[in-house]
C-alpha cells in the first residue's frame, strides 16, 4: 500500500508500543485506593492524558494528587511493555520520510516505555506536557506537523 504524504504523525501507545499490561495493573491498584471501578476507568482511558481521565471520576481538588499516584504506580515497573508487531521495522523503513510521535504520555513515561520496547524516538516528539488540551483535541498533532515543517491541512 502506498499513501503519498509529506510526513507521518504517530500515536504511540497501542500504535507503536503496547503498555496495556502495565497500565491495567496500575489502574487496578489505583482504583482500589480511590474507590473507582478500574474496568470503568480503563474503558475510555486509552489515548487520553491521565489527569483528564482521572478528572472524569474525582472532584477537581483531588485530581492532581490522584493523577500523581497513578503515574507513580505506572512508573514502578515496565513488565509487559512491548513493541507492537511490525512497529520497529516500520520506523526503520521510513526511507527518509519525516515523522513525529504524538502521545498522551508525559516525556518520562515515553522515554521508559519506548526504551523498554526498543522503539527509537524521533527528533520531534509532542507529549502531554507540550499541549494545553489532550486528545481528541488536535493540538498535539498540529504542533508536531508545525515542528516537522509540513502543512497539516494539505
């Protein structure tokens, strides 16, 4: 399949890296601590910034602390993190086509997870800390396109 384009903007978790076992393990422990059904929490967590999803369940004055706790639980390990099949080969064969990663993870999580999975980071990376609103807001992708010097509207 050939798709002509000026650049490629990749999501990371679930597209290039699979950290599902780690995320689910941490969410289950966290859910017990905060009285939140982990299955309900996880049902719409993929692709969203942690704090945005936590805010769906807790009062505003608890979100920062609860988000920090969930981040802490996720940072405790790296078991189960793998590259999505074909991801490393895909990146190795981009043939000079510019690409960027756009992720709802923070920079530290991205570094650990991509490192464990063996997925090399490109020069342009846009993380949760780089944008005012998380996905599905397009600002992360627009910022990545701008940094690559491509017009996202073409």
